[in-house]
C-alpha cells in the first residue's frame, strides 16, 4: 500500500472488476480514454488474469477516505516498464466523476512517481492524452510533465480524428523529494 495526502494506492483485486466495467462503459469517462469498443465482463476478466502474470506492468486502485471508509475511485498504472532503458508509460482513470478536479489525480500520480523514480529506479515516465483533455493536461503539467510531441490525428472516433499529445517527465525534473508542501503534509509511501 502506498499512502499520499488523503489517498492510498492498493493492488487491484478481481472483486473490483464490476467497477472497472461501470467506469469504462460510462461515455463521460470513455471519451477521455484511448479505447474503442464497449468492454465486456469476459474481456475484463481475461485482461485481469493476464495482468496477474505480467512483469512489465503495475496497476493500482486509487482509494480516498469518504466518511472514514476507503473508497475506490479509480485506477493508476505504469505500463511497458522497461528496466533496461528505465522508462514506463503512465495511465490514470478516475472513474467516479464526482471526484474529478479535486486534486486526487495529481496526488495519485505523485505517489506513483515516487515509487517509479525512487524504488523502481526509472529515469523517464511518459504518457499520452487527447489534445482536448485540458483537465488531464493541466494536472500533468502541474507535476512537471512536458509536452514533447503530437501524434497528429492518431485516433478516430465519432467521425473525427483527434490529436494525441505525448508528454514526459524525467526523474531529475520530479520534485518529489524536495517538495516541501508534500513533506509538510507527511505524504509518504507508508502511513504517516
Ligand atoms: C485526468 C484526471 C486523472 C485528472 O485528475 P483530477 O483529480 O481530476 O485532476 P486534478 O484535480 O489533480 O487537476 C486538474 C486540474 O485541471 C483543472 N480543471 C478541472 N476541471 C477542468 C476542466 N473541465 N477543464 C480544464 N481544467 C480543469 C483543475 O483546476 C486542476 O488545475 P489547477 O490545480 O491548476 O487548478 C481525472 O480527471 C480523470 O481520470 N478523468 C477521466 C479520465 C481521464 O481523462 N484520464 C486521463 C487519460 S490520459
């Protein structure tokens, strides 16, 4: 379990699958996710089983405290972890929409980046997002991610092509260890 300010990241469990289905089949959430077809339970169960045996991926549940109960609001992960080149691809979805825009995404990413840079020893984390996903871009930029490229018209949906923005962050640019605000809030990988 990794702890941050007002949230924690835990391993995903088989019992979480119905929530994944609800989130990824919700059009408001799906519009921001690079996926085409509706998701079936069978497909998601297969994906989960395959995930268990993958060494190049870590996917964690984001939980926040709601009236003293840890509540699962989304998932965050590192994909294509490459320990030779020390890179990975970050993905995040807060599926519970009423938790958008409250700083949880930023904090969850910060906690995962601490693990990526200071435990896994990665040197670079990249991600892709739709150009129209201004909330996500703001969130990533606040953590130091830089726009490093555009995959022009790379995704076709609803009769339109969409640009995908490539962003990355190097270990030396991550202010995790010197983030005084975070220290003051005693945000750590273990409970304060
Ligand atoms: C993208 C996501 C992870 C961001 O997490 P979050 O907790 O909502 O974001 P945060 O609150 O940490 O930061 C969002 C920033 O965007 C701003 N923002 C909020 N709503 C916004 C909107 N509709 N448009 C533009 N900016 C917005 C916030 O003010 C904040 O910036 P600020 O701190 O400078 O004021 C989350 O919204 C999400 O999962 N969305 C749906 C799926 C998705 O887009 N996943 C990412 C795919 S690449």
